C-alpha cells in the first residue's frame, strides 16, 4: 500500500476535538487538548499562543505550518542553526524550513526544559516498545487534528516538544526523564506570520516523559492579542 503522510494509522477523539470547523479561535478563550489527543488552531501574525501545562507533568508535541502553504513548516533543524542550541528560550526566534521567522518565544515561566531532538511518537515506535494493539500517538494526533479543521498533513515534522526532558550527556547520549515543570506553567509564543499550530497531549505511557506515574493528561491553550 502506498504511504500517505496525511492518513493516520488509527483513530481517536482528535477527529472530534476541533475548536471550530476551520480552526479559527476566539481570542482570550481557554481551549482544552484532551489527554492523548491533538488539536489545531489558526494563529494570525501578531497574535500570541499560550500553551499551558495544566497538571505540570504533560509533554506537548507542538508543530506549526504556514497557513496557506503547509509545505513550509516550523523546522527544528533550522532552529538549531538560528538559536545556536537545542533548547529554545525566551527571546529566541523559531524559523521555518525556508529560514523565515515563524514564532518568537516571549515568555516561559517553567524551568525552560524543552526538547527539539526527539521525533514524535508514532505507531511504529509503540510496536518497537512491544505494543501489539494500536496505541494513540502524536504523529496520528497531528494528522487527525488537521483533518478535523479541513486540512491534510503533508508530512510529520520533528516537533518542538514542550516540557519534554531529554538530558544530553557529555558523551552525546540521551536519556528519557520526567518533566521538571509545575502545574500551570506556560510558554507564550508570538506568531510572526499566519500559522496553523498543532498541539498533541503526548500519549506516551511506556517511558516517564509524561511523569513517573506514566499517566498522560490534558493541556490547555489560548490565543491572545499582543500587547
């Protein structure tokens, strides 16, 4: 069967969790990303998106696509060059695969531990971890969140893994650790161009990236006007 990047390997409530039929938000309104699911939202240039770690232990896989051209994506590899590191911080500009500014990090009240190295979990990843029945995953959450607002994912880009704690040793090895964030911590990013942002409340429950309890939870977000 031909691989189709927009088609999920399974289904969950991401298909019915859209904030509106086209992903347009009400500014200032709090929206929920259900546990183990994904939600997409359109963010206009100059608006800000605040992503909230409601319970403190939940990783958010975050992506951004240029609205009107989903082939232009927020690119972690290009951000590494732009920011000079692998852990973006307040003041950093996050860029696309065409090196255009997409988002500017303007606030972060967490300890600032995020990840830009690890790919989204997907169904093959859970098969490697020993699952035999379908497991919710961030790659499919992205696909379904876009389908829910009438769009199709042209690819699954490497995500900006908010609050994901993947320490890198001096020898260049990584480990999978629980988040160091607290309940209510949030990160605020301002859109530098019109984007579609997608957030997945990561379903990972076989490693401690969503906390030592291995219990994925919800996230919240809202769109705010700058200033």
